[in-house]
C-alpha cells in the first residue's frame, strides 16, 4: 500500500502517519525528518536545506526529489509506505508519479487533512518534538512528560525553530501557494479523500482507518 498524507503544517499528519504506519506495518517516510537528520549530520543535502527550512521556505525540488529517490530504493520501501510531507509541489507530485510508474506501481490513496488556519497555528506553536526518535508532543493535547524528556527514548524534547510563531505565517503562505494545488491535482486523478482534522488524535485516526476499511471493502467486492 502506497499512501500520501497531505495537508498544511500543523494539521497532525505526522502524528497520524506514525500511528497508521505502526498499525499497518508500513514505513513512515517523513521528508521533514529526513532533512532534519541530514542537517544534524551536516551532509550535503543538510547544508543545502538548512537556510530554507529556517525561513519556512520549501527546499528546492531537485534536492527533495534526489533525497526521496534514494529513500525509495531502501528495501523497506518495496512493499509500500506512508509519505508525510512529500510531495509538496506539483513538480514533486509528477516526479513521484514517474518514480512509481518506472516500477509499474501507483499510489493507492491520498488523504488530505483539512483544518482552518487559527487551529493550525495553535497546534504548531504548542508542538514539542523529539530530535532523536521524532516523537511528537503538544503542550495541550499530548502533554510531554514533566521532566521534558521524550517518553519513548529519553532524549530532551525541543521546539523546532521553524515551529516558532515568527516562521509559522511564512510556512502557511508557502503551503497555500505551493502545496495546496496538489489537492486539485490528486482529486482529478480520483485519488483524494478529504478528512476533517479538527477532532482529537483518536477521532482523526478513526476517520483515517475508516477510509482504508472502505478501500479494502471495495477491493474485496470487485
Ligand atoms: P515538516 O517537518 O514536514 O513540517 O517540514 C519542515 C520543513 O522541511 C518544511 O517547512 C520545508 O522547509 C522542508 N521540507 C519538508 N518536506 C519538504 C518537501 N517535500 N519539499 C520541500 N521542502 C520540504
């Protein structure tokens, strides 16, 4: 199963992708996490990406497409994956389609998580992340442990620089201009399902699972 989780920053798609990948035994491939690891290791990609991320801008398509092409070659991606944060532009969407069609494969579904801007800002600014295992917390909705250490791996939690309010407006504007056109792109391909992401973690997770139960049902009754 090859699935894209699409939506604005802060909508909760990373948290949902983590859950979904565990439930279904699929690798969770998050471009933002791959880029942050590259930055911390000071690789060529990391050095190129750093300034764009700090300003809330997108990393250039050619960098991302190269990064993801390599990631898809790892053995765990052979049977499927949940993509989180990729594609983020129409150019990336077309590159993904090319990569898939070279393997005779195709996407099964794109889940579009929708939420209004004020709620997105609140979710982003309250987010705390583990730089090591990438677990995600929220000061109100998924309270971090009192000692400020990640409950999964014990690393000190942090607020990502680009989650600070100064950068959030820029990221939302970039999303509208660059990423939102993918909604119409995938709708036209008949792949898009929209989910209202305003509920809590469990409610949204249940909406996601319902979509895939429906798909399984359609496949079985074909
Ligand atoms: P995220 O963790 O998905 O919120 O991504 C954090 C930042 O990484 C974004 O604001 C972008 O600067 C960069 N980034 C992540 N994924 C992509 C992508 N597919 N294309 C371009 N830039 C990306």
